[in-house]
C-alpha cells in the first residue's frame, strides 16, 4: 500500500488473480487475490466502471464471498 494509486492498479492487473463477483441491489464488487491479501474493486452497477477499491486479509468484507469461492485453495 506504499505504492502510488496508479502503481497499485498496475500491480493488481498484472499480478492479481480474479476470484469472483458479488452483486447487491445497487452495488457490484470484484474480488481479487494479490500476494497475501484480497482486493475488492467496487463497480458502478449501471456503467460497470470502477468507483473504488479496498484491501483486507479477512473479516466481514471477505465473509460476503463465503459461498462463492473456496479461499483455502488460493
């Protein structure tokens, strides 16, 4: 997270592994694995354009993907 925002995006696209999507009523998220943590990319539901990102290793954010992937195989 010490990289510039631009370098963080480049690192995600070059080295990240797409895992799954999560869709709610007005929000859409894409989950990626990168090194030893997860990156969640938030997308505008109508345009599918990126509007934000977050990173984490575990917790409630990761819990929303519990039925979509087996994180033990990552």
